[in-house]
C-alpha cells in the first residue's frame, strides 16, 4: 500500500526512492508508469495531467521510459530491433536513432547481435539505450543494477548516470541499497510502510535522520537507552541534551560505529569529560573481525551490559575480554524519543 506519496522530479535530476522490500517503492513506480492506477491523487508530466482516479493516459503515450532489473529485452529481436521498438518515423530515421544510441552506450559493434549473445553488463547498456531512444521526459528505473555482479556494478552505474545527465532526463530510481542511493541520487526519498518519511539531499538524509530506523537503514547503529530528567539524558558516556522533552520521557541515543573512539587505558582518552567526546566508559571486547577496509569490534559496556560496535580503519583485532575505554562523538549522536523501556 502507498499512502500520500508526493514527488516532484526535475529534468536532469536523479531522485532515488529508497526503502526496504515491500515498502511500496515499486507500486509507486508502476502507478507513474501507468501499469497500476491509484485510488486517489493525480500524476502530471510537464504540467499535463496523465492520470487521476477517472482519467488515464495509456502507458505508451506517457513519454516515460522504463528500465527493470531483468532488462526485459525481446529475445527474438536483434539489438537494433530492441532499440527501434516503439520508435516512430521512417526506417532511416529509426536506424539513425538506433546507431546514435548504440554509440552513446559504446555498443555499436553489437548492432546485429541478439540478447542471448550479450553479457549482463552489455544487456544493461542495451536496455538503457532502448529506454532513452524515444527521448522520454522521465526515466523510471526499478532496481536496474541488481542483476549485475559486484565487480561490474559500480562502473555501469557511473556510466548510466553520466548518460542520463547528458540527456537531461528526470530519473526516478527505485532501490533498497543505501550505497546505490548515495552514489547516484541528487535527492533521496526514504520510504517506509508506504509513506515517505524523509526527503532531501543524500548528505542531509544521512546526517540529519528523522528517527532511529532512518539511522539504522544506512548503517549499523548503536543505541543507548535513557530517561530524561531536567532536559538531560544520562548515559555511561555522560549527559546528553534532550531539549523540549518532559521529565520521564524515554529516549534512545543513537550513534554509528565509526564515531566510537577507543583506547587501551583511560589515560589514552583523557582523564575527564570533553565537550566533543564526553566521558570515557569502560568496556570488554566481545569479538573483533577484519572486514577488508576496516575492522569491526564489538564491546560489552561494564556499566549497563549494552553491546557497542566500533569500526577502525585497517587491521585492529584485540583479543576477546580485552579491557578498553570508549568515547563517542557527541556531535554525531542523535537523541530520539522512544516508546521502549530503558
């Protein structure tokens, strides 16, 4: 179900509809494409109504391009036939547009090939060329890169983004991968349970989350529970400001693993609280794992028994039960009202 979704997509802008599976992303895309009809609301393209609850422009007349994760190429048509499908004009005009698009995606040598003769990355480029050939005003992309292996994905995403920008096409990209959204989007619309919960530039959505779930969607998130007293929330790392919340309000203090500072002794982190890192808290290592570019260390806090995760660049693998002292970047912490018991 989709409830009250409102989006505006500008020419040359990539808007990413980001959220977990089943949150309504693809349903929203299908309504814009004309595959499904909404129960309320209106859809416009360049100020012209294309759909409301009674009026509906057929999908093929909406000037909207579509790209799907399975590419949806016609197996019985050649590359040229796939790209020419849906084009209007003379045979010569269609051929010229096909050749132009193949040149744009660097696939000219495959003009007479068939889809089964192409790799996944090559099929993706042909699908992009076919979708752009009719010069759509809007491009809808539903998880278009999920079928590619990791070593190809980043390069093809970047190539696709460059071509879309050159065409000045407005793009609505659906994905459940935060990294993909951060890499491609000019604007992210974070969706949950059929509702857009936050919308903005990738930096703002990441650094100014609206709730705990929004933090956790982009990365691992540590959580400390507390209760507000005198507009302050007490934790093992010191007090946190909780302005505007009445006494007795339960809150979550949420922070990401990369913002945890660690040391082997309290002297290393300083004798007392600091304005940016608060109070040092004692913890024991549960486990440490090397993740490739960084190490992930899990701690159990001595005071509360809470589990805290920290990431450190490179290799850092302290043995289990090692005593360490932790501090957190106070300017990177978020305080959210919670309905759960501390």
